[in-house]
C-alpha cells in the first residue's frame, strides 16, 4: 500500500494535487479549443496539443480513480484507522461506559428501602451524605 495514504495530511495533499491537475488540464483544453490561426500548420499543432492534454486529463482521472479504489479497500478492511477515527471512538466508548457505571451506582444508591415504605406511600429518596 502506498505510504502516502498512511496519514491525513499526505492524503489531503494528494487529493488536492489531483484536483488541481484535473482543473488545470480542463482549462488548457478549453483554451486550446479556440484556434487563433486558420492555416493548416496552426490547426495541426492545436490538434496535437489537444490530444496531448486530453491524454493527460484521462491519466489524471485514472489516478483519481486509483486513489478512490485504494480508499475503498482501506475502508473495507479497516485500515483507515490511521486517520485517528478509532482512537476517538475508543475514547468515546470508554467515556460512555464510565458514565453508565456512575449512573447505575447513583440509581442503586437512591433506591428506597422496601421495609420502610408503606404500600400507599411514595418512596422517599435516601440521604447519602449524612444530611
């Protein structure tokens, strides 16, 4: 696997480079579409330049497709963890577990004692800190 896909800044730089190349090639093709001269040599040179730029545009698009394919494979096989998503998820899961445990302890500590409450009376909250 390409080492440039191992971290986020390199991946973003590669995406931006491909985007800039696609835009530049397209602009060049659009600018070449207007032929200033009408003679045969000028037209032939413009046609050759258009073919060259079109081939370069196609190559850049194929490189973008290759990057997309690599990203899909990384996503499918779980290798996108290098972007830091897993660490954030693990921290979030750990925080959720600790909060759930604290809420469970709080709920258990505030349960009324069954022998003190009469059947028609609402349960009273337990006093925790000797108040």
